C-alpha cells in the first residue's frame, strides 16, 4: 500500500496511541496529536521517530484545529486519513451535572470531532478523496445510568457521522464510526471526570452512584487492553473499499447491541435494574444492568 498521511487525535495513550504506533509500523506517515506532547510524545514516538510526529492539539480550540490541519497539508501536501479519537468520559446523574460540565463534555467529544471533520474535508475533496474514522462508543446505543451524557455525545457523533458519510460520498471521502465496548484503560480511572456533586458528596444519588462506580472500575480491570481497537483503527485507514457505517468492537459490543436491538423497552428496563445503581448484584450474565459504558 502507498504511504498515507494520517492525523490521529487523542494519541497520547489508549486506543489512539496503539493506532498511531501500528500505522507507523505499517509504514504510514503519522501525525499524532495530543494535549501535552512534551509529556507523552516521546513514548508514543519511540522506535518510529522517522515516521511519526507528535503535535499539540486541543480539539476544543477551533483555531488550533485549523492550524494543525493547515500545517500538515503545507508540509505533506495532503491528509489522506483522520482518526477522530479525542474524548473523555463524564460520570454523574443527569440532575447532578452543571452546565459547564455538560458543555465541556459536548465541546470535546462531539464538537471536537466535528471541528476536525470540518477542517479536513475541503483538503480531502481537493485531493480527490480520503478516509474519516470517527470514534463513537457502544454507549451510543447502550445507555446506562450515570453515563447518560457521555452516551449523548456519542449518539450525536453517530448522527453527524452518518449525515457526513452521505454528503461527502460524491467526493470519494469515506466515513465510518467505531463503537468500542469496554476496554481496560485509564478511561475508567484518571481520565474519567466524576461530576462535582458526586466528588463533593452532595448528590441525592451518592450511595448508589459510588457503589456503581466501584463496580464499573472493577469490571474495567477485567477487560482486554486497547490493542484490538487500535488495530481496527489502522485497518480502517488502509481499507480500500467503502467501510461499514458503524463497526462494533469487542464481544460485549456485539452482544449488547444485539440484545438491545431485539428486546422490548420494558424487557430492557427490567434487565437494567439488575445493576448496582439499583442496589442489585453485578451479574452481567443475568442482564446488562451493570454500570456501563
């Protein structure tokens, strides 16, 4: 395969880091963006310094997004593919979240991906095509208590991505979205934003929310690492044919997506109430009611 020029956001760790290193291993030119390349860049580039560049990018800053995209095109002449991976989790009940917490979540997860798409599409159109891989989540279709607003950002990504796919198809720009299930990473620990009300101990849901969060983190430790998702990201960058609209990744993503598709709302609600938020027992085999994704 010809070498491709690939921009990856959120590449400091987890899925993004794996994808950046795998694409460089395959011989592609990778621009791995992250908030603090001075902290994380060296480890991400290690062994691939000749093929990978790490750059500072905060996807909530429109000027920064445009500047990074423009600099890539100026240096390499094109951007062949984008992996839109930057984002974070927000944990808290709908009632507990502040406007600032909610705005920051949407500004990063949803508007951040939109800004990158908006910046790269004109360059891809001028070049005759390209690939956009938008990272969604199983959470877009599997909504659990306390992660509802994270799920809302991912549902918004899916609506935006599907519309974009239809719109840019005429320009030979391929758009797909990935729906990873739960994987072991710092998403459930240091990168998970617990809302202020829970952190301060003032939530009316305090006891059940703490119980569910503990169960969530215990479960996350039992999950596979991020390698499978990073490999799928790299595969989608290289894919020659038109990719699927959405790609569930992980056995839980397939299992729970199918279960939700064929369950009635009443049956699904009953199964959700087996989880720790409802003072149930964490028993995934009995239903999907554990504190989720």
